[in-house]
C-alpha cells in the first residue's frame, strides 16, 4: 500500500518556496481566464490579493506597463519575500509586495482602480469582511475581478471519500466533509449575497472547468499539490487512529477506477467574477 501520510511541509522554508513557480499549474487555468477580463488601461492603481510567490502580480504589472502601479498583499511571509526577490530580479519597477490580510487592507478609501485575486478570496478567513474592505478601497466604478473554484471541485474524489466513510461506519463524518467544502468553496448565490451586502454588484460571471488527469490514485495522492494543499484537511476529518486505513482504502478505490477507465480524472469547475462598486 502506498504511503498516504503527508510530509511536514514548512511553508516558511525558503528552499521550498523557491521551488514554487509564480504561476503553478493549479493556478494557471484560473489566471488565464482572469487576465482575459481585466481592464487594461494606462495609469492604473491596482491591488492583487493573495498572489503568493508572484502570480498574477508580476504578469499584471508587466501587461499594464510602467505607468501603472500594482501592489500585492499576502499574509504568507516566505512567499511575499520570494515575490519581492522576483520583482528585483526581473526588474519590474511598477510592482511591489507587502504582507497583510485582506480583511484589514492598509490603504485609504477609494485608492484602487482595479482589485484582482486569483484563488485568493476563497482562502481568506472572513469573506464578508474582505468584500467590505475591497469595496472601501476600490474607487467608484472600479473593477473587482477574481476567481474561485466551485463546490463541485474534484467531486470524483469526494464521492469516494464519502462512500468509504459510510463503509467504515463513519457516515456521521460526511457532514464534516460537506462543511469543509463549504468553508473553501461557497455556492455562487451565497457569494453574490455577500458581495451585495458589501456594496458590490456582479457584472458577469464566466464559468469554466478543467480536468486533472492521473495515471493512478497513488499518483494523485502523491502529487505535491494534493499533499501540500488538500491531504491534511482531508485526513483531519477522520479520527487519527483510523486515518491510514481509511485513506489506504480510498487510494485503492481510486487505483481501481484508474485501472477500469484507463486514467483517473478529477474535474475542477471554476468561475471568474467581474464585479464593481455600486
């Protein structure tokens, strides 16, 4: 049986952060769609919420040109330092990076022409407060454009997860699975209500999806992105003494699916929201 215990990744380890590109494959499909709807004008003041090691902060700054100013804000210390290093190394004079939280933006009201975020908003601690802060610092009529993956993300895995819990007499934990999904991927109608309460309106929603393909369940469970971002939260739902057994069963089931179908496919639906202040 393949190992399912995640390694102890230290997200503040510079050597780990240096191995992470500014546009990870996971971020790219979302980011490309986001870049399609951004307003491209001269002399813009722009805020990027949660660019991590630098995407789409650097790309946006380069596309807008030197007469625009693009600031990134992220609470992740090591990633912010890496983004600053990239800005210096690439010589992008109109990009900057600071540490901070989206719920407490350190800017005056009506500061920005454009606020963007690529899969950053669904990771904040308080989405409602984040929207209020974005509405406060965005100029009247400014654009708030951002992406989020939707509640159907990797439904193929979650179906197996829930089925395995039931088979092991832990059906009561299925609600915890649903709660975890909701905490990171809220339904669009709920998001729309929060935006409206903050003084924002949605101009349009662009829906899309992509597929993550794996040769086996073991390959999926061993993938860096899965182990770094998903596996610990999944495992935390199961009592510690039963985690290895349950996730071993899940991995075996996914392997059987891959053998039967010739590959394992995980669907990732997502949305790009084009918003503005009322």
